[in-house]
């Protein structure tokens, strides 16, 4: 699936990924390839991204064991037509 993570300052990540674990307002949930359309608010926590290309460079994401992570304060997520857009604070 296509993933785009955007903060007020810049675009953090754009690319193909396998799955994303998100800190939803009602608890953590996972979005996989071809997930049903969804819109949700996010709370403070960690976004975990599986399947990020190894050539992706970021000064904001932490990479370990084939997984990228990002700490957020809050945000909004939308999944539509196999594209996941995450707006973070």
C-alpha cells in the first residue's frame, strides 16, 4: 500500500509499505494492504511501519529490525483506495 506521513513542518515519509500499526483514540489497530476505507483520530503513541524500503532515509523515523517507528502526540489517519495518509503532530 502507499503510505504518506505528513507533519505541519514537512512530509516525513512517502512510499510503499506492508503494514502500519497505529495508536488510535480507542486503542491500537493495524492497517494492511487493501484495507477497507477508514478515517480515525490518533492519540499519543508510536506508529510502527513494516516493509519500508531499506533505502529510505529519514531524520525523524527510527529504524530497527526491518521496521520503522515514529512517536506522535496526536493525528488523523485516512485509508482510501489503498493509500494511507497520516497527518501527525
